[in-house]
C-alpha cells in the first residue's frame, strides 16, 4: 500500500470473469484453504491495469454454497507464481487503458494477503462500485464536454451555403440539447459526489448519476460527430475517439440496464 500511495505502483481490481460480471454468484475463480494460506485458480476478464500494476485485488469464491456471500478478496503481487496476464484485450475505445485477461493457476497467497473478513469480499465491493459509478459519471461528463466544445468550434468554422453551419437551426438545436443535457448530468454527478464525501447513503444517487451521465455523454459525442459530417467519421478530428471512449461508460461499473434495475428497486422499496 505505501508503494501504491506514493505512485510507485499501479493497482488492479479483478471481479469480472469471462462468464460473469454483475452476476457475482456465477463466479468461477476459487480460493481453497491450504495450510496457512490459499490457492487461487480461475480467470478474470477486462481487468484495467492488469498487466502493468504492481498488485491486483482479486475476488474469489471461498464458499460456493453461499454464492455472493461466499466471496473473499485477496491481494496478489505481480510476479507471484501462477499469476499472469494471459491476454491483452483489443477494444473499440479507451485504447490507452491497459485491459487484460488474468489467469490464476495454483497461485498460492498467504492469509495475510486476504483483504477484509472471510466471505465478505463482494459486500465490501458494493461500496466500491458506488464510488466507481460516480467516477464513471464524471468521466462521461468530461467526454461530453470535450465533444461539445469540438462541435461548437467546428460549427463556427465550417462554411456551407455562404455562412457558418452554426447559423443553421438544425445545428443550433443539437448544440442546445447537448448543453442542456450536460448541465443536468453535471448536477446529478455532483449530488452523488457530495453525498459520497459526506459518507451518506448514496447508492440510488450513484446509479442515477451514472445512468444519465453515461447515456448523455454518448448522445452528445454522437451529435458532435454528426455536426462534423464526413470529417467526424475520420481520424482527422477527435470526436470519433470521444464517441468510442464514451460508449464504455454505458457498460463499465454496471451496464445501463443494471443501473435501471437498481434505481427501480430503490424506488419500489421506498
């Protein structure tokens, strides 16, 4: 942890598997007790910084009969025998982010490398996911703002029929919709962030912010690309990257569909 805090080591966090993401009950990676430690076996998928981090926090099933309530977290350092990045994942966007598949084959860790209580890993994870969803909302907001800025600049510069395309109502309405939606998304993200800072309960607010901001981010990036016309579809302008990167925000830290399930559950329970 001192190395991570000092910036000497990057860290990775491994929950998702080839056959399970949100459905943690379907986790296949196991940790079996052996002497004073544990032996890990399994595969993790879509792990950010999985091949460049100094260590990885790995979620593994320690009691399959208890499903989500039988999952434990372990810290595994890179270089540990039986732990390796088995495949780099080529992605549509976020290409500068290291994303890999991790494999654990009879990987032994001591009990001192267990994080938190036994069988409490997924319950602890839920709190991490709430903060992660606020971060994803902020990421989507930033991508949308960048795309809108690029779209406005292009609309002012691009001449058609003897005047800038910014003078056309069709373009103005796209810009107006983008500005309005981004402002609304910002308020939702800020609300969730403030509640997180105050240690208030904010699962509903985190999901609301993540859902709305991520979908707004994609819509704004798509509109900006449309404003650029044919040039937007090329790599001569940044908006095509904005759109590719923004799409991940609708998937990572729980898909939009999962966020709607969470929001509905909270509303119906209240």
